[in-house]
């Protein structure tokens, strides 16, 4: 039997058993192809979390955290985020995390990953940052701790301008009281999209207040006035 014909038969059977397809190349039986995920991440880099300029940052020096980002928030990278968040394709987050691990020069030592928490009152059935963190953690071989929460219900950051996002109150993100995690671990914070870095900074403060050392942050895409 011809190889291409065998491949089509296998993919067709896979689609019957697992009715999914890659949103980019339409390959059957997979939630997303590794190759398509890698192409979506072309052009990523590392920035200073405080000013979004180059890292290492000559201005903020040792006060700056590295922000590892996979792509600018446009094209296929933006489409992937929207499919995850609004299309509710939960398993896509795992694939996105795997792709970030393959494509970003994330430096250690890293002991654990912590996702940015889902807003109180969100209608989403799952936290997209947590799903990306799970995929990233599996690829890097480090655990994921869902230890942060919003202290109060606020309007979602998506609808706010960059100026409004930077005005996010201090202490609005807190460490959960009902979790038991060893202190002092080197933490990477994970989110889907970063615009100003303010939410990640609030997460950083909450973790450092509990004695953790935050060593960086990872996001799927960077920039954009709206997620």
C-alpha cells in the first residue's frame, strides 16, 4: 500500500477516535501539529519585565526579571490564544506549553511554575495560563503550583488600556491560604499574553511575600491592546 494512502487511512481513523484537527494545517487526529506550533512562535525573545526592552536590561540591572515570550500577539500566535480561551480547546494549552519549551532559551535553575490566576467570576471553564503551564512543566520536568488567586473581583484586564492595566492595585493578587508548598523555590510565572507586565509583577510580589524566589516569567505572546 502506498505510504501516503496509509497515512491518510491512519489519520482518518484517528479522527474517528479523536475528532480533532490542527487549526492551522487541518491535519486530522491532533489538536495541533508541533510544526504549526513552532511556526506560530517564530520571532520570540527575552525582554526586561519592567520596561519590555532588551534583557539583560542596562537600566534596571539586577531589579529586572527576564520575560520569555514566544511571539508577538498577532497572526497564528493570537489565533492560538483565542482558540484556547474562547474556543475552549483545553488540550491546546498543553501543546502551547510544549512549544514554548522547545523554542525559548529558558534559563535555570527552575524549581516550579506558577500560573497567573483566573479572574474571580470568570465565565471561562478553565484557566488558560494553568494549561500552558502544565505543558511547559511537563516538557521541562518541573512541577506546576496553582497557588495564587485574586483578592477581589475586578473587571477583566482584556478590556483595559495599557495605562489602566498599569494601575492595577498592589496586593490584588495573593497567595492561597489552603496550599502547602515548600518555601524558597525558584519560580517561573506563566501566562498566555503579556501587555504591560503589571499582572505578572503583582504575582511576583505575592510569591516573594511568602518567601519564594521568582526567577522569570514565560508567556505565549507579547503585546497587543486586547487579548
